[in-house]
C-alpha cells in the first residue's frame, strides 16, 4: 500500500474512530463539588478517566487542605522555624502564591490563615472581631515570613502560630491538574470544574469551545484550552450592621472586603487564574496585565 493510499484510508476511517460520546460525573471534594465532563469512545474509557482524575483531586486535597489536620500543608505549619522539604504540588502552589503576593504587595497572601480562621468565626457569629483579636491574628501573618528554596524544594515559616490557607488558589490548581491527567489518557476533550474554578481542555466535537456561562456578566463564552476562575459568588458573604462583607479578606483591615463585585479571570494556568480572581477583589484589575495570557472576562 502506498503512503498516499494509507493516508486516504486513515482519513476515511477517522470519523468512525473519532465518534465520541459525552459523559459527566461529580464528587464532593475541597468543600465544594468537582464536576467533570468529557468525551470518550466508550463508557469504560470514561469511567477509568473519571477515576484517575478524581483520584488526583482527592490526593491534592490531602496535600493542600487547611481543614484536615493531617494534610501536608498543616504538617508544614506545625514545623515553623525549620526548612521543610515539601511535595512538588505544594511547592508549585506556594511559588505561584508568592508571585501573586509580591505583585499585590500582600493583598493576596496565603499566610493569612490566622485572620481567615478569625473571619470564619465572625461569619458564623455575625459579629465583627475586636480590634485586639485582629491585631493578634495579623501579627502571625505576612508572606515575607515564608521562605521558599527552589533548589532544595523547602519551605520555611518564620514563626510558630503561622497558618497557611490555600482556599484562594488550590481549586484552580487541582482543576488544571485533573485535566492534565485526562489529557495524558487521551481524553483531552474535557472540562473540570471545582466550584467556581474551571479548567477547559480541547473543544467538544465540532464545537469551537466549551459553553461557559458567566452569570454575573449575563453572558455565555465559548472557550477551549484555558482556565476560568470566578470569585465573589453571591453565596459567600456575611452582612453585619447593614454592610456586606466578602469571604475574601483585605489584609489591611483584617476583615472581609466590603461590597465585593464578582470577577472572572481567564488564564493559561489554573492556579494563576484562581489566585488572580481572588486577588482582584483586594488589589484591582490592573494586576492581570502582568500575567502573560491572562485577562478579565467582560
Ligand atoms: P476564592 O473563592 O478563590 O476567591 O478564595 C477565597 C478564599 O481564599 C477564602 O475563603 C480564604 O480561604 C482565602 N482568602 C481570603 N482572603 C484572602 C487573601 N486576601 N489572599 C489570599 N487568600 C485569601
Ligand atoms: Mg481564587
């Protein structure tokens, strides 16, 4: 058979080989629900893909969660003062977090754990914390007090009582990682959504992209091979004395951002999209221009 005939044969067979069905699955994880949509040629292939992708998300939750005392993150927090060797995942997330922290002069800061915990209690009680409580928590925060060593892959927290919180960045990272797992299995036409953080792979068959509804803009966008993160959803806020405070903290005041607007960021990397969407509420939209390929959805 000549090379040309072979090519024609392949092309003739292609539509059959490419016939793909749409499959969907969801699982509660990371304090929200992870949903995956993918195109596969059989239910078995889809099932194996879902299992591998959800395994990856669960493994990341076990590393990055601040709710689980046994997570790698919380073990790191208990070893303040030491240079602790950490996993690739944790190191990469912390590296991205520190980049956004530097670019926002600490408006985005994953060392705000003590303030976030205080704010969580505030949201439950519906009463603002006393200034002394805020001052005490703030004394244990500050991204400059966390040192990363890229060569040794170690992280050092300066003082006891420091607490990391990756709530503003980990879901975007996990969504992109799960998509990578699917891609490696030949299931690149997939979408992973963890709460408001989406990682989109190749477009569905014969479509220009995935239809992403951006509620606060009243708009549907068709996108592929990009990550989309939305912050400031209507559910996550508390109202005290007629003022609406966000679950995103302004480190300057130690309390939630007031009257936060929803924002959606589109970026090539999941962790960056997630962190920027959170950071914009405190630092403004101009920030996004510093990140290649990132933009605010309008
Ligand atoms: P997101 O929903 O991605 O905007 O993330 C919000 C979460 O990020 C909060 O629930 C906190 O866990 C954490 N967070 C709050 N304020 C900040 C901040 N200024 N910088 C970094 N993380 C924050
Ligand atoms: Mg975020």
